């Protein structure tokens, strides 16, 4: 019975979880069409390739953002009774982390 999943933090928690799951779903759907290595991970302003990587690099983005979400949920629950504003900030940070994960995965997939 986690307190952070009650109003008003419930909506932001659900948004963060849904966006994170969407980023994982986008990757899983497109995983078979990606090459095992030689993925373009970053391009410069002049459209030149700056960094190449493997599928495991995209998996790492998903795992790292998932760990960050879990840590922020734990911190939000821990600080809920003492400092509600900190709890709210942790949940908002989760929404931003999930959005950044979705944008990053989408960008990498669009480059390849």
C-alpha cells in the first residue's frame, strides 16, 4: 500500500510508468529490424556519425532509466510523510526520465 499512488501523485506516477513502458514497447517492436552492431547512436550538427553502438546500448538505456524510475519511486515513498514537495519532485523527475527514454529510443530507431 504505497502512499505515492494516491491522489495527487497517482496521475504523474501512471504517466511515468506508461511512457516508460511505451519506450520499451517501441524498442521491442523494432528490435528485429535493427542490425546487431553498427547502430548509429549519435550524429553531429553536420549530419556526420559521431557514435556507433550495438543493440545492447539501447537495452542499457531501458535498464538504466528503469532503475532510475524505481529509485525515484522509493525516494518519493520514503519522503512522502516528511517532505511532500520532495516526493512530488521525485515523481515529476520520473515523468521526465521516462520521456527522455522514449525520445532517445525513438531517435536512435529513426536514425537506423
